[in-house]
C-alpha cells in the first residue's frame, strides 16, 4: 500500500528546542518537498529535494534544515532560529518531471509552547 | 506579492447543483495548473490539472477551464455532493529557474455543499 507517512500527527515542543519531523514515502519518487500551512493561508515551500543527497531552499527556508540521505526519507528539522514555528507541516513527493503531480502526506501539527 | 489568488474565501451550494471555484494568477510564466482538495488536519489530495496548451480538462464530475488571456482558471464540480465540502487550493508552476519544481498556492476556498 503505497503512500507518504508523516509522524507524529501532533507534536508539542518548548520554545528554544529543535524538533525533527519525519517524512517517509514508498512511492519510489525521486523528488520530495516540505511545505508549511498557516491558518487562512496557502501552502508555502520550505525545502525541496530532487534527488538523494541534494536539496534546495524554498521560499521560507530560514530556521529550517533538511537532509536527504535515503530516497524514501526527507526529515525536516525546525530549529530554535525559526521565529514562528507553530504551524501545520506537509510533506509531499513526486516523480522528477516538473509537471509530475505532487502527492501529500497527512501532515504534522507542530505547536511550540 | 500573491501570484495566485483565490478571491472567494468561501462558497456555499446546494447538493446536486454546480460549484464553480475561481482562481486568478499574475505570473505570465505559469504554464501548469493544479487543483487540490483538503480536509481539516489532512494533507491535500490532487484533483485535476491542466497545461497551458489546453483550455479545458475534464475528469468525471470535475472540469478545469483555463483562460490564458485573462490569467484565470476555474474548477467546476457537477453535480456537487456533500462529500465535496472541503478547502480547494489552486496551484501553479512555471518552467526554468532554480525553483522549477515549486508550486505556488492560492489561499484556498472553503466549499460547503448543503444537503
């Protein structure tokens, strides 16, 4: 049963702590993405990776870091430098063509207290 | 600077009628457009897409129309069903550049289909 998994569904952290969000896919997709959604807003791209061991900054990369050591995994670390980390985080994956559809995981709701 | 605009935050229609969701864009380089549907606390689900070489694409109850000269696209849902109630996002991408995999999203329109 192919798909994208994100864990955990809900995550709480204290201010000043780094936190890592998990994203795994078994769709054999080369490209993976991280987006952030805030209330009443569209999705904004944080980072994307077109291939293993390569990734690029999106529109709002400040305060975030990623790694792509395996094709199926693209974890996102929200660092203490991110000024407003509380948000809904969405991971997506696609084949490498630009017009290949991006498929999304169920998301992680991060709340920083 | 919002390059993809969904000017109606919400839309309410009766079951069985047509739902029309609108999207405008400002970047003339956009050449590929998608619609996603999203339920609360879930990831978006892909619905339908259209390339700029077409002006219409149909998939079952869903049809997307593209008017390039007006930089406008719309999603028609016929007939509307209560299960269609969700937030609908319009997204667009442009070729070239360092972020050629980037999708630019609108803010979404909340569709409510009343039984």
